[in-house]
C-alpha cells in the first residue's frame, strides 16, 4: 500500500475516532476508503473493525468516570453485546465472498440512511415507548429486557458490519431509557468498544487459525488515527454542528462508493 493511501487512512481514522466519540458512524469514513483502494469487502470489514477498535478505547477512556458511576448495572448489557457481536462477526466469516460484494455496499447505503435519518428514527422509537412499562422498574434502565433485546439485535449488526452501529445504540438507549443523548453517550461508547473488541477477537482467531486475510498496515494506519481522534478529537467533534459531521460522513462514503462501482 502506497504512502498516500496510508496517509488518507490515518486522516480518516482520526476523524472517525472523533466522530465515533461524539455521535458514532465514524467507520463510514474509513471502510469506504478501504473498499475504494480495492480491498475485498470481507477483508475491508475485518481490517476496519480491528483498526477502529482503538477509537472506542480512546473515547471510553475519556468517559471512564461516567462509566464507573454506573457500576455493575452495565454488566448484563456488556455480556449481551459481546456474545451477539461475536455471533455477527462469525456470520461475516461464513458469508460467501461473492455475496459480500453485494451485501457490503448495500449495508453502507443502509448506514448512510441511518446517518441522514437518525433524528426522525429516534423520535419514532421514542413515540412507541409511550405507555410501556418504565425501564426504571428493573432498578436500572440498562437492565431492561427491552433494552437488552434491542441492543443485542443491534450488536449482531455491529459485529457483522460495524459502520453506523453507534447511531443505532444512541437511538435504542435514548428511546428506551428516556434519557437525552448526552446522558447515554458514555454507554454507547462502552457498547461500541465491547462489540468491536468481540468482533476483533473473532477475526484475530480466524486469521491465526484459518489464515483469514487482514491488511495489517491499513489496520495500523486506521488504529493510530482512531486512537488519537477518539481521545483528543472528541471535544472538537462535539463543538461542531451535527449537520457538519453528518455531511462529512455522507460525502466521503458516497465518493468512495462511486469509485468502487466505477
């Protein structure tokens, strides 16, 4: 891989780390670039997942006090997301490469729609929550069976694809707990870390045991940028209007998709 491509991945990884800490969907900056560089979809997803893991490490470190305050209430959520994310990553490994050539671009388009329509989707989920049993009945909103089921489903998607999983988590957490985005963002970041770590573990084992391909130099470029962006860039990302962040994500993903098709 040439130096210019690595530089682009480093820059996109940094932006992705900052955006993941703030709103999620940073993988839509890095994954399409990997695809545009000619990396096969399955390999690109695995390469991206391991690299972007470091953005969640950085962002979780930045929210460590808020996460510690929740204590053991988050344990069921952590276990659920880890197990179902591993299931999703196994599904990716079992998917035929020909199918991934079609599935991954379709999932990128779906993720883009989630980015663009996040607010209407979140409002719709919140409206359906009215009249249901409050999650506080279970002692903590994060122990609610409804929340665990919804986050589990989102984690299968996260383990399979990773892109825009943070937006799904924010929507689920905000709608079911009834808390504003700023008050559940630390849980979203923790869930993203757990899901990415579970998927990365599956891919690493598959790489060692089965020889599954991972482009390590690209992973390293994304990882360095993602770690810096996740830790230092979150504050800047939170100051930028959400419209600007979404615009950057949509533009980069569309350009990379067009390059892949052509």
